[in-house]
């Protein structure tokens, strides 16, 4: 792909994305009987305004709780936004049941602790959104994923100040760096609330933010919070491979399990790699040897590509089932690599410390065996 062609493809994709309607918080009507509530605790480094949280960067973290209504009539992986042409429908649409802003971080810790006591567990799953997200889009997507995954643990979201625009790539990349301290503070608050096991699930540019935050914590000697992180899942990470390796070295021992969901057919990461002058990003690796010395498991989801292939693990029902198994069964992830595939079949390749699992739909495996 030439430079001119790649830029044309990039801006064509930008125009398509820019024309798509953006999601916003929509209050649920009084009759909420059809909705299933999903509670999301949020730490954010976005500026708080009268109309909600903006795209601007705040030096002071804010803490919020959202109760989001999940409609019954939808497919796993879908987030249905109410169109502006009709009234909200509790059978079809994701809707906001309640929003609580905490005046102090201590109030957030107390509410989070009470939520864990209510569930009878001390596990927490922290989701980190990627490039081009509004506050509402991040919160609703977390509600969808946590609901569909059906994993134990309180759902927490870190909302860093994305511009929420397809034209805001550079702004978002800088904001991801800006958001490191806010994410570390959220991790500290979660641990202080009593969480014993913390799993981080990060998408796209959120993967770069996650790695930078873990690196920062290691360099600062924040061992208390680091020791509680019992697994990291990076979905389509938009992260330079050499930078990832450098971050991993400075972190020292990567939290386990450390799982990467990638796709060699990820169009977004293909464009990102071309524009950055690199051959590929961590989320669309073609050769596992580049991370062979690291203790990671890499799932190639190319066979399950949906659309641009940039969020397969969050939107494919089959991959959601697999991710649910990873998060919900054996957080220490000590099983043999072949057992990790769970509900799906695939080819398992091990190169030194790293393991690659090339996933394939069950019917594709059957057809291949029949030939």
C-alpha cells in the first residue's frame, strides 16, 4: 500500500466514521420493568461539566456510578442506541437508570466496597476504552461487555479523555499518556476498597495506556496495587511492538494471565501501522517471534472478523463466550495452552515463552478435517 493510497483509505474510513451517529446517555422512562440493571463504577480524568463529562483533560480524577439498563431484545455483543426519531424503548435500547457522582474518593471506595460485599466476592474487572469514544459510549460498552461476559467481579471503567472524534487520533494518543496517573489512582482506590483480585480488560489505545500505567507503577515501586492485578487482557492493542517490549521489561514480571486478542485482518490497526511508519502493531502481529521471550498468550481472531475487525472479542458471541471463560474460570490461568481454547477450536503454537492460538469456527475445523 503506497503512502497516498493508505492516506486515502484512512480518510475514507474517517469520513464513514464521522457520519455515524454518536451515542449519548438517555434516561430510561418511568416503566423500567423490561430492563436488567448493570452497575458500572467509573474513574475518569475527563473534565466534569454541567452537561456531563467532556473531552477535556482534568488533573483531578472524578468518580461516578452509573446504573445502565440492558434491554432483552438484542444479540450478544450489540449496544443498541435509541434513535432520535422515536421515544426510548425499554425492550430494545440501552438506557441510563441512574447516575451518582461521588464528592470524595473515600465515598467511591465505600460504595465499591459495599458492592463487593453485596456480591459476596472481592474480585474487580476494570475496563479501559480505546480511541474515539465519548463518555456514554465507553460506559454503555462496558455495561454490554460485563453483562454478556457474565463474569464474577464488580464492573469498573476507566474513562480517559478521548476527543470522541475520528479526526482526533493524535489528541487521543496524547490523552492516553496524560491518563496514566488517573488510571493508577483508580487502581489504588479499587485496591483500597478491598479488592483482592483485579483483572484489566483494555481495548485498542487503552492497551497502550494500560501498559504505560503498569510501567509507571513498577518504576514508582507501587507494589501493593501491582500485586493485586491477577490478569490483563488486551483487545486489538494499538501499540508499537518495540514499545510494548520495552514496557514489559520495565514492568518486570507481567501479570498472569496476560492475554492478547489480535487479528491480522484488523483494518484500523493496519492503517495505524502504515501511518506510523511501522509494519504492524501489537494487535495485528503476523509473527509471534517478536514477543517470543514474553509470557503472553496471543489469540488470533482473524477467522471471526466483523466489520473492520477491530473489536472481535467484544462483539462476536463466540469470542465473548471464550473471553468469559478466561475471566471467570481459573484466574491464575495455569492450565495447558490447549485447554485455554475452551469453547473454540484452533491451532496452538508455542514459541519459547509465548503461546499463539489461531482460532477457527468449529464448522471450519470440521471442513478441514473432512478434506
